[in-house]
C-alpha cells in the first residue's frame, strides 16, 4: 500500500511542477497536439482499412481522438486561466476571492 501512496505522491508532484511552469505547460500542450495529429493521420491513412473493418475499432479510435481533443481543450483553458492569474499578480491586482480582505467574525 505504501508503494502505491508513494507513486501517487510522486505523480502529483510531477503534475504540480509541470502545471506551475508556463514553458512546461506549453511544451506539454504542443506535444499533445502533435500526438492528436499523429493519431488522426494514422487512423485515416495507414490503419484506415483495419479500423474500418469493425464498428468497435472505429468507435474506440474516434473515442480516443475525442478524449485527446477534450484533454487538449482542458489544458488550453487551464493555461489561459493560469496566464491571466500570473499577469494579474505581476500587475498587483488582488484576487477578489482572497480571504484576507473579508471581515472576521
């Protein structure tokens, strides 16, 4: 059980480092975009006959393409929101949701 917890903690740490740095986020998004284009190209040309023979293969392939595209959109939205937050901090604009300014009871 401790090996699994260690693996989860390591995965979370790697994700946090990747998501915190703008260059790494953009590099990951670019790599994901290239992967999507590659998977789409493979399914449309070299593997077209093999995928077309079975409805399940086609559904699995399109489902995989849709999943990767949705993942790309989510990462792009996260990147846009993170950039907005970074630029606001640089300009000194406070987040209206910060608890510091709320009156204490």
